[in-house]
C-alpha cells in the first residue's frame, strides 16, 4: 500500500486547473490530485465527515488548495465554512489566487488560510510553487497547521 498524499484543488478556470495538475505531476508524481470546479463542490466533498467520508469512497485530503474567486461559492466562503467545523481544523488550507491584494491575503488568513500564493504567469514558477507548498504542507514532519503572518500595515 502506497502512502500517497491527497490534494483537493478548487479552481474554476479549466486552463489553470490543467496547468496546476501538470505542475503537481512534475513536482511530486506520487501525489494524488482531486479537482473540483468551485467552492460548493468543496463543501459537497466534505459534507459527509468522518466515517461517512470513507464510506462514500472519499479520503480526507492532506491539503486543500483554493482559488479565491469562483462561481457559486468562493474560496473565502469555503474557508469560513471549514472554520466552523472542528473536524477539519487540522487540514492545511492554502490559497492560490490571481489576486495580489493585501486585503485578500489578510481576509484569507483571518478565515483560516495557512498560506497564500499568487498565481504565476509561467509554468516553471508554478512548478516551483507546487514544490514549495508540498514540501511545507505535505511533509510528514508537519505536526500542526501554521498560519501565514499578518500583513504589516
């Protein structure tokens, strides 16, 4: 039995989702990536918690990677929803967004994001970001969820 790490990604742009999957393949081939298209699908994935999650054939992800701006439910709303459920408190939640606004980063942090990355314009940089976040959040040495530092004013 392999000890593959599971990453749940929420990204509404098909091209971004494709390149993100490819970046994971290049950076960490043993990682399993499950993709959903919006925040409501993230909630639907988690709605059955604990044993029900396993009974329905769903594993609890080792990492959640969220876009901020998606239809139906955005990343900030997903973070708030997850924050209201203790059973998901240990799950590392990372934002990967096209927004480089400090307000978005601060809001994501206040709602429970552990890290925040701005989507790069080129594939090699995306691969570097994926390598960095997998080393940081999927390492077996990670014992507790850390948080991004608050932005300085």
